[in-house]
């Protein structure tokens, strides 16, 4: 019986699905597929949008974490350096005129500011006692010359008489030696006369060189003492200003360059915008241990006399530089424990470069080693800045000149 049921089930056929049901099933499947695709796209777009936003945020955060810096280009110094050193102009020759004869001033012929020539009469002194001494010396010279002449005649006679044995040898010797003594007396009297003539000559005071009278300390009737060689007691003060000399103390760092022949120029406040050219003529060849400077003499021609001795001037020395240096602002320096550093930008990264400092110009400093004119130097670098840190340039300019 069971076998018959099994056979009956095997031979039983399924009923066919109607066409409208199959169409409805296909529509449902299509709707489900479209809905799945739309949902998948929405999910993909949402995930992709979130990923892009996250990436952009990370990139923006990274960019904002890179510090922005301002940089300057170092300025190369020229082949010749120039330093300004204060100094005081002095006359090329400056001397007081003293009296060599004592007496009373008879007259003076040149006052302050007078241009005098060498040998020009400046003043006359009355010294009657010296004049009388000269007259006395001349009279003594005449007496000595007369005695000498008599002694010579006597000696000559005795020598002639001695040839005939008319006088003794001793008398001849006495006469000859007396003539020799009288000759010495005449020579002494002549020297005394010459001395007093020179003293009388000192009664007239002459200019020893071409120059200008800068002081007159006497007047007519004043007592002149030849021994009063104290400051302020000289008769005149004379200065030669056709050429002026200025002594300046050049810092030791420039001592080897401040050699004779180096050109220079002077500037004075009373002549704004003008330059007076001079020349280094000599130096002391020794460094002052107290100031560590070299004393240098700079001369300037003054044919018109417009430059006055004693004026305060600035001497600008053009000293040839032996090194090629650059200048950068002072606020680019970093003082680190390992030494002086300057931060430069290379390949978008900061590099701390060791440098050697030269002169300090205040707002700018000179770098003699470590930088090149083409480097980009960071201005006001952070104290926490390290080598290799990424930076971005926000502003770039050229370094200021000296």
C-alpha cells in the first residue's frame, strides 16, 4: 500500500504558475534590486564624502601646524669698507713765539687773524741795557785789537833783534807769547760782541714760517721777560693752516689696512653735504694697549683757509676689505648654547647655520662667514626653532643696507 502511494506521488505533476503572478514577482525583484543599488550608492557616497572630509581636515591641520616665517636676503658688502672716526683738526705747524730779549714792548705789527709771511716783523722790544752792553763789548774789542797789534809789532822787533844777538832769547819768547795771548783776547771779545749782537737782534720778533696769528698776548709798554716761558706768557701764537693734520685712533681690527696712502675724506657739521678729501700719511706703528687703537695721521689740503684748526670732524676711512661679508638685520640672530646661529630656509625646511659676526651697525650686523647673498634668512625666528623643521615663507624682502 505504501508503495502504491509512493508511485502515485512520483507520477503527480506540479501546477503551472499563472503569467500575471510571474510578472508581479519580476517587478518586485526589480524594485528590490534598484532599491539595493540606490542604498549601496548612498552608502558609498557617504563613506567617500566622510573620507574626503577627513583627508582635507588632516591636510589643513598639517598645513596650519607649519609655521609661517618672513625671510630677508642678505646684502653683500662692497669691496671697500668705510668707517667714520671722530677727530680734531690741528694746524700742520703750531708754535708759540717767545721773547729772547728782556725789556719793554716798543710796538707790535700783527694781530690775531693776520696772515704773515716767513721773516715778517711781528714786534719790537726796547732793551737799553743790552744795547749798552753791546757798545761796551765793541769798545773792549777795539782795545783788545789795539793791544794785539802792539804786541805783534813788539814780537816782530824782538825776533829781528835776536838775529843780531841784540836781545836775549827769553825776551823774544815773552814778546811772542804776549802776542798770542792778545790774539786769544781779541777772539774772546769778538765772540762777546757777536753774542750781544744776536741779543740785540732778538729785540725784533719775526715770523718763523708762513701762517696765521692765532693769539697776541702782549701790548705796547708791557714788560717782556725772556725767562718767563710759561703757558699764556708767549708774545704770539702762530699756526700754519695751508695743510691741516688730524690724528684719529683707528680700531685694532682695521690697523693693517690703515697704511700711508689710503684715501679718506672729512665731513663737518658746518658744511652739510660736503666732503673734504685727505690722505693717510703716517701711523704710530704701535697699538695703544689702553684703547687697542692705532694712532693715524690724516692730512687734508686747506688752500682757501675755510677749514679751521680745532674743528670737530668725522674722518671717513676707506679701508680695503680682505673678506667678502654680508649684512643682515640684528633680529635674525639666534644665541644658542652651541654658539651664534642664523636660521635659513632650504627646501621648505629651517636650517640653523653657524655664523661668524663682524661689525655691529645697530639695526644691522655684519656676517663674515656662514651666509651667502642668495640665502633666505628667517626674521625673528622662534627660540624653539630647530634644524629640519618645516616652515612656509609668508614674506620675503631684501636686507637693509648699512
